[in-house]
C-alpha cells in the first residue's frame, strides 16, 4: 500500500500522517505511523555545548601545538572530553598552526626578496 501511495506522488511522511489522522485505522497502524513520523515532525534538539576546561600549553610555537594536540588526545582517551569537543579544540589549534606557518612563509619570502634585491644592487 505504501509503494502505491508513493507512486501516486505522496511522500512517506505524508502517508504516515494520513494513517495517523485516519480515525478508521486500527490502533496498531496509527501507533506505527506516529512512531515512524515523529522524527520528521519533531526532530531531536541538538545537544547543548558545555564549557570545557582543559589546560593547554602556549600554542605560539609548533612544539606548543604538538603538546596541545597530545593533551587533547589524552583528554579524549580519559573521557574528560568527547570526540566532538576534541574536534572543536583541534580546529582552533589547527588555525593557530596555520597562522604560524603563514608567518614563517612570509618571513622566508621577505628574506628571499631581500637577498634578490641585494644581489641585483651589487
């Protein structure tokens, strides 16, 4: 019956709501429709973020970033934070790593440009 209904252009959720609202349908069918339609009608709320307290080292150096990632991994392994919370922290630490990398690249480029200019002036 569901396949025929879908072929008529009615979505599965619309079908389930039709069964749910049909006072002539038996209680078992209506209960089934209510159970199956509920996640589409009333989605579960997203879990609330909680404050995380984890002591991270200074991340202004590559060594500090490595140590921070190790502490985050240890916190997940010990159950102090969830993997989802760890992903958020890793994202922040990764952003800091990119800043360091970019700064180092800019310093290298500036040094190369200075060397080229000095060579051309000589």
